[in-house]
C-alpha cells in the first residue's frame, strides 16, 4: 500500500471537506501554506470549481483590511 504524499493541494482539499472556506491567514496558520493563491490556481487548473470573495477583516488599528476568501463549489 502506497501512501499519498501530503502536498499543499492535498492538504487544502482535505481542509475543504470539513470547512466551508479559507483565507490566506488560515492557510498559513492551519496548513503551513504561504502561497494560497498559487495553490488555488493549481486546483482551478485541475478542474476544481473555486469561488473567491473579497471580505473585510478588522485590524488591530481599528480599520479594515480586505482579504480574499476561497470556497470550493461542490
């Protein structure tokens, strides 16, 4: 039995099985992925339907930063 190598793609697909969406900060903290957009591009290139949405995220300076939230469409 051959084990599948854990890659950014496989970890992200596993994430989507239990979570609705992901941001770059979540990808960094939870998956160790510092290049989420590149991984998303690869998945889209592989035929996965991924939606992106810009959302406001509060900062420690009482302003909003705008980040992209990715969702895998079933």
